[in-house]
């Protein structure tokens, strides 16, 4: 599956496509869909990485079956200053189905002994601890979120420079979105089909659109000769049964494209039961939605 050209940054770097996922309400499987998009991109022989940016959610190690695997998590990056070496970092991350996964932002503090300061990741790669710390603090220090958010853009930019597809799993937190707003090419909002879930979407989607506009419009920064274009949220509807009338209602009321729907997916349940990452088997409703999103990214990249 071709994923379009990579965009050259003003400073001569090249950057892949960045797609972010945000749930309109809880329990919809936004992280599952994000994981499936990364897995399907890798299955199409495209370099892909998944970045967990939800400090309030469970670590994505479990979703990928990597909780016992060695490798760096967010705490090892607490001393980052400047855009990281994305490929060097990816080589340190745990991997499943060809997808490096950066997870566990919930305890964003330095590992035991810390890491020396430096302008790039090379110094840290040469001085990294031999193994991942066995234990982590049970509580978060005051101000940990602000400190973590300062490192997020440099980490995401570096990984996006080294991968064709960078998938971001975001919470419903404008501070986290603000940290990556100028880096993303698409924002996908997962919306449920029940009345309370639709009501949540009616509140979240307009706020998200306004936030993206306010964060991106004043930015003069360009990717090469291309301006930083405005982006509209894409909606994926999820429910046991999603009728076309509901799709039309969401499109009319929220003024956003419904790019895919996800119904009941037995394949996904089987994958989770076997400890496989979502999308591994290459079939099911979640895989279909993931492929549709990747195809839409292709179209958008070529049109740009």
C-alpha cells in the first residue's frame, strides 16, 4: 500500500505521515484502532511506530503483549532535549508485528541513576542503562505532566522523521493535543453509536476543531514549500450495528466526514484472547477500518 511522498521540512529533514487517535468518550477502543493502523501499515511493508500519549490510560504494552519485554519506555526519555534520533530510539523500543511501541507515559520520571544531558539521543544511546529498571515510583512527582509534555514534540518529531507512519494514541486532554498539533496530518475521533456517546461527540468534536484551528493557524512554520494546512477531524463510528441514517446524522450535525464504521468484531476478540496485537490476523471490522484510514492518508498525501 503506497503511503504517498514524505514531506521535506524547512531544515532539510524528511517527515512521514502522523495520524492521531482521540476517543470522544470512554470504552470505544480508540487505542485498539490506533494499534491496528500501525500493525496494518507494517504489514504493508511501511515503517510504522506507535506512540502512547495517554497518561491516564493503561500502558499499551499489554495491548501488544509486550509487558514482559525489555526496551525503553517514556521514563527513559525524561532527559530529552532536542529532536531525538528517531531510528536510534526505535531500535531501543519493544516491538511487536514489526511495530516499535513507545508506551507508559503515566510515570514520566527518570530511571534510577538518570541519564546525562545532551543535544541528541546518541549520547543517551551510548550511556543507557543495561536493563530497564525493575521498579518504578508508585506516585507521580508534582509537575510531572508539564515536564513530560516538554519532551513529547521532540520525541514525536524524531520518530516521524524515521518512519513512514507514526500513530499517536491521545487522551481527551487539550494539553496533550497542543503538544503535537503542528506535527499531525490527521486526527481521528472514535464515536460511539449510543445516545450518551453521541452527546459526548457533539461536545468533543467542535471543541477539537476549534483547538486544532487555534493551534495551527497562527503557526508560520512550513514543511518545505508547503504551508501548515488546516485539518478537520475524521470520525469513525463504532457500535454493534451502525445504520446509514446514523452516519448521515453525524455528518450533518457535526459537519465532519465519517470515514469508517466498526461493528462487532469476533476476530478482534480472538486476537486479544491469544495475546496478539489488534490487526494481526488481517481481517475483521477493525482491520477494515484501519485499511480505510490508511487509504485515506494515501489520498491526502498525494493531493498535498
